[in-house]
C-alpha cells in the first residue's frame, strides 16, 4: 500500500490511503485520468492485443468466419497508409446524397438512412425492456443530436462553458474546411450547427430529469407520436429503416420530440443539410484519415478532457473492436485468461452479501413491515451473471471486408442497430434473459432494473478488486463493496421504483417513501456541499443513485465480512492494521486516481458518479463502523461527521 503517513485518516482518509500512490502515478499523456480501472485496462488491452494479432495473422481464415471478421477489422484499422490514401472516398456517396436533398421528404429519408446505419443524427432509437411489462421488448426513442456532452454545456453562462462553446464552433468549422468548404462558409456552417444544437438542447431533459424512470416513460403508438411531433412522418420513417410494424414505443422525452418535429417543419432544408453533414462526419471522424481523427481528438480529447496525446493506434483500433466484435474478442479473452474457479468464489461472495443485505433490511428502523416484505422479495429475486455469457453472439450477418476501415465500422454499426443487445430486431419479442450489456473484457459491473440482475464481467475479477489468494478483508472491502453496490442499485432512488419482476411499479407505503426521500435528500445535500474544483460543487442530485449504492454497498459488505471475523479475534498485519482497518483501506484503494482538471469538470457536469475522492470520504465518514475500526478518529478530526448528520439508508 502506498499510504501518505503525513495525513491522518480522520483528516482525509482517501489521501491517507492513496496519497503516495497519487504522487507516484501522474496521468500519462494519452489518458484523461489514471486509476485502478485504467491500470487494469492497460493489462487487459495487452492480453487482447496478443490474442487479436494472433488471429489477424492467419490470412487464410474462411470468408464468413469470426476469425476473418476479427482480422479484417484489425488489419484495416491498423493500415494507416490505406486510410490516408482513401480519404473521404469510402463515404463520398453518402455526402453526395446529402447534397441532393431538396425537400423535407428527402431530409427525413436521409435521417432514416443514418439511423439505420447506427448514427442517430437527431435522436436515438433502440430496443429496451418495457419498464411496465418486463417480459417484452419495446422500441425506445431518446433525445440526441448534441455534439457537447449534455444540455448544460449549451446553457450554462460561466466563463468555462462559454470558452468550450467557442472552441466547439472552431472545431466544427475546421471539419467543414476539411470537407472543402471555404473559411467563411465553414464558420457560417459552424454557427448553423451550434444554433440548431442549442435549440435541441433547450428542449432536452436535464441529466437529473433523465434519471427518473417515471418521467422518461411515455408509451405511444406511431399515431400518438404523430400528434407529439407532427412535423415528422413517423410511418414513413419506420418503413425506411426496415421496421414498419413497430406499433408501440417508449418516448423518453416528449418535449424534445415536439421541438424536433417543429424544427423539421420550420428550419430550412439547406440548414438541415449542413447539420446532417456534420453529424455524419463527426460520427465517423475517428475512423477517417488523420486530418479528421486528429481534429476530433483535439476537441473531444484535449479541450473537453485535457488529454495531451492520443492513445497508440493499436489501442484505438482495439476500442473499436470492443464495440464491433466485443463478444468475439471476449470469447478469446475468457478462454485464455479467466479461471473457472474465480466464478465459484464469486458465487459464494454474492450469496454472503445477499444474506447481509437481507439482515440489514430486516433491522431497518425506518421502514414498515409491508415495504420490508416487498424489498426482501425483490432481493431474493436478484439474478446473477458472472464472467461471460452462456450464449455468445455469433455475428452471422455481420459483413466484413479488407476494403476500408470506415466501411467495416459502418457495417458493424448497422449490424449493432439491428441485431446488437439493443437491436431493433428484438422489438416486440420476449425479453432474452441471457443478454449481456457488457463484454467479458470490460472492467466494470452493472445492475439492470428491468432484468433485476447484477452482472460482473470476467475482467473485473482481478486484483485489486478480487484475488483468489487475497485475504477476506481485501476481497470484501473491494469486490464485496462492488457486489453490494450493484445490489443496492436495486434499491436506490431509481431502482427502488422497480419491483421484483423488473416492472416500474410503486411498492412502497406512502410513509416509507417519504422517509426514504428525506434520508436520500440528506445524502444529496452532503455531496452538493463538496467543492470539487474552485467554484464547482459536486451535484448530489445527479450522483444520488451511485452515492446511495456506494454507502449501501460498503455497509452491506462490512456486515458480511463481520460475520466471518469478530473484532475480538482481530490480528494486526505487518503494517500494524487490524482486519477491519484493512477492509476500509482496501475499499479506498480501488478508488485511487489522478485526473486532469478538464476531465474532472466534465465528470461533475455529466457523470452520474461522484469524483473518486468523494466516493471514499463521503462514504466512510457516514458509517459508524468506520469510527469503530479507527478509534483514533475523534470529533476534532477534519472530516468527522456527528452521528446525527450521517444519513443511514440501507
């Protein structure tokens, strides 16, 4: 452990544990942040590179085989000479098609074409579990069309936001110049794009609004949608994308689609052609020649996130492969690097965490018996996926070729739109409970409220999150907290609105709901009082679900661990820490991080996760168990929180 012994645990537990590591691990120039996730991702990428290059080296693979598809994508992605030579040639026909748009019907037809290609120029279309019928898939329509991370970037009036908007317009103008537009016309085009995106932003839901599953559920027929957004011929749209039989959909943000329909009718066709040209090029810029790729990085990497240098070419291509052929690559990874015994150990950990959570619910003083009964039923029904899917995606209809990198990417985007985990082919069909929404090589985990399940991909099951030879204190403080975190998502301010079957249904008594919201507000207020950068506080309402899950998850993990190890049986390790101290230290370790100020600002404005320092300090100082483990923390300690100010939820 790389601890900063000059900082007392009670003054800043995060820095006390991680301070020396932070000093010794500056952010590499090709990254926006450096943390445990990026450490493990570097290791995993190295493993995957060797696997992919081994497959790509076999030029004689059968034309329709997965080996051929992996090889085609990797080789064309690494062939920068061909990419430079081809320039815009692979997509010239698409650009010409935009030039030929003359009327609104042509405009709508091209929007449909882009959507079918997996490029949502104005909105996103996908298959999702019907929030109020968790056995069936439904079409989902969600707001889109913004080149900046969310509406706040267009509407905030602080100096930083104004500077980003100016730099964004410069970026758009440069891209148009690469398309052959004169300098003056390129600046006019950039203003047109900015004006149209700002209009869409004003109609968009805020990040906080989008967290509310009830506010984003509006089940409509195409006829209903015509009334919401009459400027769009929705029947023609669904026919054009190849799905004329879609009869119902969840329109997440009707306000947005009402404005979009109005814009289709009132904004001139020439302005729309500029907008669509921008959406096509910005979506494909990372896969085009160096002019477009470097300018795309200059804005999204440097300006928005402060990253000085692009990742190496092979890493950029592997990131594309993770999207395009994630399951195929994941299968290679699991066969080589995932030990079966890790899955067995995780199953045992999950059940111990479930029992701990069950006990916690039973002991809650603020929750009545009727709500407790429902909560316990939901907990018992949480399903579990560990490591990798039982059924792999075969990519049978995915075409590949050695002709062009960007064309292979477009083929993969089109395939994903139709047949991916949220592909339109799933609409109107029963939910496939074998579906995974992360690939095995992903260092992450998730809870799915519609499935009522927690999922742990293979790649997260490695130190420091999880070790086959690690002691219980380390594993429970790290992966145990992650397991508890994902379980608690079923009972955070969003997840609690879904029942044991994954349906959006109110199963709370009125009094219990009021008490939950009161306690949740206390937690949100606590985070919002934290200044992350000068003049920039955290947004406790945006991060509330993750903050509830962090606090609940670590609490649940602690009590699961405490059933195995009693305080009076504790021994001190070579550094003098008790088992229970080691538990909290292990938790703090998984959140160690260096992050660039630009990336941190971006996270505060757009990410539902709090900054890592708060994910440690705001959690442990709310837990009475932490003070028991570290009795040296007294009221005079800088971060001590009086018992009456510690929100207890789960």
